[in-house]
């Protein structure tokens, strides 16, 4: 528990990977009342002290007036599902973590301008997430502060003024864990191809990615300095980096991949 008061009543729509990770963080801050809407049978396990689960908006208690409505459903369901919550949106701030769903679209679906759009990432599940948030014009200081607490329960939070920045954010920190996990996969595969037993290659790849992340988190040095610290002149790492850092290798591939992801985020936003 922090020194702050328990969180005010929250409606969580979508108790999947991201929704349930956020709920876990909120529980640690202390919740007064959370209603989770999710039809998946496994969502029932999210219920507990001060947390109830319903399969749809018809299961909302009549006396429930949330201070925040958190939208953690798949983006393609937004147009169909979100209008059902417009009655509760008056007097609440809406925090959407859906990729590509703009503040303008959510404002029109909810008939409320108090919309914060944010992009978290999956390390939120271990409270090491990074969320970038953007507040719509109808969000007051209290609404922004509440969203900051809701996102901050699962990691760091940064705010941007320009909503368009959420496209590169989605590419880099939103999808970023996938690229890091890909690196673990590729290191494991390469280890096996070089003759290491599969289990050892897997353990090495996982621990190397996780340990490097922990070192980066614990250090104030630039990533480039930590990289150079591993690189002896004319050594083995230098030989590998010469392949990876060739201009047409990782520098070009990562730039192209991030541009593709940001473009897809813009496409989703229509
Ligand atoms: N995963 C990420 O890396 C990530 C990062 C940043 C943002 N996001 C955003 O977070 C959102 C959720 O992603 P996720 O990975 O948590 O997806 P997810 O695990 O599929 O969670 C979505 C949940 O919504 C449920 N749902 C389906 N219909 C519903 C309804 N009518 N009412 C309420 N809930 C319903 C789903 O149930 P069923 O499984 O039964 O369909 C599921 O439990 C997405 O909009 C995504 O863009 C995800």
C-alpha cells in the first residue's frame, strides 16, 4: 500500500492479459470497488475482496458509479461494446489502452470528452511496464491524476500532449517486448545450431535477455556504454557486433520495422 487513499470505484471492461495485470497493480494500491466486465469464463477468477465480475453491462450493479472506466478490450470490439457504457461516462474519466482507437472516436462512442488514451506494455504483468498517456480536451486535473495512478500501479508513466505520438510509442514500447522476446528466441536457436544442448541454449538465452534488462534498469549509463563494456577490442563480441551493426543489418531493419509498426498504428486509427 502507498501513503495515498484507496483507489475510487473503477469499471474495468476487459479482464484479459492487460486488464488483469492492471487489476493486480490496483489491488496492491488498495481498491474501494472494482467491477470487471468480461464474458470469458476464466475472468470469474478475478473476483475477490472489493472486486466483482460480470459477463456484460447488464450485470452492472445499479448503485455503481465509477470514477474511471478502463477500456482493455480488443480494439476491433470498441465500436460495438463501448456505447453501452456511455451512461456511466458522465462524471467519470475513461482510460483506454486500446491500440489505434483515437480520443475523438472514443469521445463520440461515449458522448464524453473525458478520455485518456494510453499505451502500456506487457511487463505491466510484473509491474515493470511503461505506459505513455495522452489526455483529451475534456480531462480535468483530477481525471488525469487518477489515470496516472491507475497506469502507475503497473510501472512508469509518461504523458504526451500530441496524440499522434502514440503511433511511434505503440511501435517502440507497446510492441517492444515482442522484439526482445524474439531476440531470446533467435539466440536460443543460434545456440542450438552451434552445438549447445537445447535446454542449455534456452536457459542461456532467457537469462541473458532478462539479466541484461535488469542491468540496464539498474544502471544510469547509456545502453551504448553498457554495450561497449562487453566489447573487448578484436574480441568475439566485436566480431558479432560488426555483423549486427552493419548499416544494412540491425540499424536498417529496426528502423524499417518501427516505421512499419507506427504506420500500422496510424492505419488502425483510420
Ligand atoms: N498485449 C499487449 O501487448 C498490449 C499492449 C498495449 C495495449 N494493449 C491493448 O490492450 C487491449 C487488451 O489487450 P490484451 O492483450 O489484454 O487482450 P486480451 O487478453 O484478449 O483481453 C481482452 C479481454 O476482453 C474480453 N472480452 C471479449 N469480449 C468482451 C466483452 N463483450 N466485454 C468485455 N470484455 C470482453 C476478452 O475475452 P475473450 O478472451 O473471451 O475474447 C479478453 O478477456 C487491446 O485493445 C490492446 O490493443 C495490449
